[in-house]
C-alpha cells in the first residue's frame, strides 16, 4: 500500500496527547495516555499549566497540532461536560502547527486558561451566548479583544508561560550544579 506524500505530511503534523487528571487527596494525579509520539517537553508544559490553573478535577485533555487551520487563528479550545465519573470534563485543544515554538507554547497556555475557566464554572457556552461570571454575553456583538474571558486568558497565559520558563531555568541550573534544587519543584 502506497501512502501519498500529502497524507504522510498530514499524519506527521497532527500530534495528539490525552491525559486524565484525577483528584486524589486534593492533588493532581495525571494518568497519561499518548495516542501518538508526543515530545516530553510538551507533556511537561501541559502538566505545569494544568497544575498552575488548579485543574484538579478528573478531565481528559487532548492537544493537537495541525497544519489545517481556519484563517489566522492560533488555537481553538472545545469543552464538553460529559458527567462521566472518571472524566466528566472533555477538552480538545487545537494549535496551529505553522506558529513558532514560542507562539505554540503561548497558545497552549492561553487555551489551557480557557479549559480552566470552563472546568471551574466561570465560563459557560450556551450556543450563541456565553455566560462569564454569571453575566450573559452575545459573542457576535463583542469584538474578540473586548471579551472579558479572552482578556483574562491573554493575561494569565503570559504569566503561566513566564512561570514555566522560570521553572525550566531553575531546573537547568540545578542540573548544571550552579543552583541547589528548590523543594517546590
């Protein structure tokens, strides 16, 4: 069987990670299931964001990097509450593969903030309307940059990414013997 080059590129370009976060003794205990080969760096980053955002409820989160992306969008996040005991929260994040690694990381942080907003109940999707902190908004009438949940996601994404890079820097210093390993990491 011969696979066309176009199909092969599409197959390679879509990376998927799925993991479940289960609350156990108030700590986030991840159960990781990888559908395809996912770089460890991305898994670590995803776990860092989940912990920092307090996602300690059972959830299934999938992240896909795709070349097929509508318009100039950097990322998308889709949320569904299933009610299943083992993983009541289903989250799918798509990230534009054409972005630089830094932009992909920032986009992942931004979409993870949205995941946390849904899981914690501050954001609810009701068709054309969105409820943010109990107030209803018609998304067609509000420009993207003026949506309060987007403002929060942009602000938090920047802080999350900075904290993640700081953590990586501390780990590198520890591994090189420059700095003692902090207990918080």
